[in-house]
């Protein structure tokens, strides 16, 4: 269904009074499920305060030891579905990788300070 633009003529395709179209506002339902900035901050603070659940620590340990498939199986069993488990393992893999990078950086700094003393 295509709406023709008005020509201002009383006959033919696109007949009728010329108007400026009003842009439709986006429905609120389109934003459902998106992460808002407030919710993101709340989740970040909760993660800082509460830390990780025991099963999450176990999954991260498995990921550190390169047992990705086993980690996914554990997460899937705890969370109830394959997709939830996959999402969780990917999230924890990012955290685990960041921890490893921070640890390596800290060790490198300690190694530089040791010979000077």
C-alpha cells in the first residue's frame, strides 16, 4: 500500500490538497528489552558489591583452563537453556580475559620494579 504525494490537482493519481506529512513517533514498545543507562549502572554496582555466584566462578575457572565446552555445559545446566548458557559464558569470558590482562600487567610492573631495588 503506497500513499501518493498530493499534487494539488482535483483529478488523477495523487489528487487532493497538498499537506506536509507529520512524522510518526516511534512506539514505546520498540524500545522494550533495550538496556537503559540507569539499569546498566545499577547492574554494574550490584556486580561490584555482590561479586560472582559460585557457579560463575567455576565457569570462569574452566574458561581460564581452556575448557570452553565444559564451561558451556555447566552454564547451560545451571541456567536452563543453551542460549542463556552461551550468553553467560561469553560474558564471563570477557571478564576472565580482562582479569588475565590485568594480572599480566601487574606481574610485568612487579618484574620491572624488582631489579631496581
